[in-house]
C-alpha cells in the first residue's frame, strides 16, 4: 500500500493529464492511483464521480 493509494482512499485523487477533459462544465479525468472516474470539485480537489453509487 503506497501513499497514493491512501490518498485515494481519502477521496483525494490524482488526474492523469492525457485523460483530462471537460464534461459539460466540470473538468473530468481518470485517477492515476486507482483508475476511478473523477472530477474536479469547487474546492479544486479531484474527487470520485458520484454516478455509480452502490
Ligand atoms: Zn484515486
């Protein structure tokens, strides 16, 4: 378990630049750490997309 993964668990993700794109009015990407679909929230934090809620 590395540090990146711990940050992912805390919902602090890292976008991969080549996957970053605008989705409507939000900046969306894929996390380099865990591969989740993420978006940038109003606080400029990259958080996991809430689409697939279980
Ligand atoms: Zn992540």
